[in-house]
């Protein structure tokens, strides 16, 4: 995909494909914290304001190749982390938006969320 397509904003109030990838970086960052803290803290509450994270990360102004590389590296790291989580820790919990969710659910939801947004980037 060329940079113009990756950066194009059809509507100033909607994210470009580049900003959607930035959102996936933010999601990785916040979920990384959840995947770690849920294993040793009792029901940590991790709040994520996706609009402001994206807005103040300035993804639209960043180099596309750098963003893609960072996203790829971060997700490789999360894959290795997830592979090493002891099975018994998957039932540990974390508060997200007032809901007590298991680490197993958070991991599965992260993957569904990732796939949803990757389809937006690649298919629209």
C-alpha cells in the first residue's frame, strides 16, 4: 500500500489506515500491561482512552515504515509473552471498563480486535 493510501483521511473525524494501525499499537501497549499485571496484581484496573491515545500519539505525522515495524515487533513480543504464560494464570482477572475479565478472555479478545482492524486496513 502506498503512503498516500495509508495516510488518507476520508473524514477529518475518522482515522486513516495509518491511525488505525496506531490504534493497534496502543491496544498492544495497553494489553501488554494487562497481560503482565493481571498475573501478579489482584484485579488491576487498566483504563484506556483510545481516542486520546491516538490523538496524542501523532501517528498521522509519523513515518509509515517505522509504525509498521514497531507494530510487528510489538506483536511478536506479545506472542512470545502469551506462549509463556502459565496455564493456571489464565484464570486471573483484570478490571476493564467496570467488568472483571479473565486473562484468557483478554488474550482472545485482543486477537479478535486485532483481526477486525487489520481487515479494515487491508480491505477498505
